[in-house]
């Protein structure tokens, strides 16, 4: 192999490795963030939020609004909140842990769940994640790319996690936008 060909191969190899690393960082999913940071933020910890106007949950204008006609309503008497969800989806409360309670939502026949973590100790998966402010049912919360949303209401931390169900992001946003706190 000539010196010129060897240099070209070395440059090509460096570019490929650098591109792969950049692509991985760019495409890093919230599921990666969630699985790496399944820690609970203490109630005294406030995730970093940029000083911006509070966007609505449905603030992204490039997506048409989701029609929620015919959606079911899930009501939690223990946590005094409710939300709407598509009729084909299944909401299942899972056994509680010392750290949090969990609602698992299966979108239709899909196997990629959406989670709602409920904790009196802090948010789940929002540690050291850049967040933006968001308004959910009149409560100021934190949000990561409209796919991981944390809201504190009545000393309970609600963490809505889209996970890998990215195809369901419009419905997830509508679900979070339908949340009502203080119900019984």
C-alpha cells in the first residue's frame, strides 16, 4: 500500500469513527437518559430550566392537534389526578416500590410502554438533564423535548416518560396536556 493510500485510509477511518460517535450523541434517546438516570431527584433538587416563556404541552406547531374524541379517562384516587388516553391503549398500575409508584401505558398492540412515575421523593430520570419550563394543567413543570415531563403537585412528583415510544409522541403530548390535578 502506498503512503498516499495509507493516509487516505487513516483519514477515512477517523472520519467514520468520529461520525459514528457524533451520530450516537445526536440520536441519543430519552430512554437512554431514563435508563442511565433511574435515580430519584430529591424534593429539594430543581432541574436546570432555561429562562424562557412557558410553552404549552402542545406548543410545537409542526404537528397537527390530536383528536381526543373517544379517548378514555384514567383517574387515580390515590394521587388525585386524571388524564385522557386513546381507547386502544391499556393503563396498568404496577406494584409500588419504596421510591415510587408506576403507571405503565401500552399503546395499542405495541410493546413499547409509556410510563408515569409517581413519587413523593422527587422526579425520576431528570437528573442532570437540560430541561425547559412547561405548563401542565396550570402547574409549572419541566420538560425534555416534549418526551420526558416532570410536574410537582401537592408534594407529589409526576414524571411522564415517553421512553422509546417515539411514534406515539403526538398522543403522549395530548395525554400530558389532558392531565387534571386535584380530582378524586
